[in-house]
């Protein structure tokens, strides 16, 4: 029987903290079992609602783009897993390649178009640390709303969550119509 997600559920801070801890544990477990870097993909969705039909569509589109990009670069997936929780959708892939090369390819997806801008594709090295965009000369990600550095706007709460969510929904609608 398929799992039905509650699209109306408002995610709490403790639920998000538990989800973050779960992601870290999954990443460690996958690295421990495979010995390879791990891609951890989810959507950048602010606010209390992390799942919806549109978010599911965007997530699955992202997974498809990741698999296509890995294949195009001759990177072999040795393990993959997808999870769906009220805290969001997750895709893990252990990849037989070096972590910086993987991250460069994933940044190409994130920067390719507006839909890619809502993708959060982390690459975890075998020591458990994330590959930073700065490690190979890319600057920080830009804000969806104003093109300032995203972490600056997030830290300063420059934009209303409702406005950001509406922009994300608009991006998804536009991507679905092309």
C-alpha cells in the first residue's frame, strides 16, 4: 500500500531537527556501507509545509536530472534510496567517483534554470563533511527573490516566507508547463 503524505501537516521545529539528524545518520550509514561519497537531495522549501503534489513533481524531476547528469558523466550509482516524510522528500545516492567532481556536476543542475535553483543537492565526502561550492571557485548560491547571497537573506529574514513559497510554486508551475 502506498504511503499517503499529509499535505496539510505543519512541520514543527523539533520535527525538522529530527529530520536533519536522520539525514546525517543516513549519510553516515550509506558512506559506511559503500565507502563512496553520497548525494543528498531535497527541495529548498521554507515554511511549515514541505510536501505537496507540486513539490513531489519538482522532487522527482530533480531526481531524474541527477541520474541523467551522473550517467552523462559516467559516474556510477552504487546505492540509492528515496524517502518521503512530512518534513520533505529525500534522495540519497552513493556514487563511485570523487566528491568534488560529483559536486561540480550537481551545481550544473542547480544553476541550469529556475527549477534547479530550488534544488538542494549536497555532496557528502567519505569523511562526512560537505563539499563546498567554494572548493572549486563557485560563489555562494543566490536568493530566489533578489539575487543577493541566499544565506544573507535567510539569516536576515529579508523576504516573507509566504512570498518565497509563492515564488517556488510559480517556478514549479512554469517548469511543468514547458
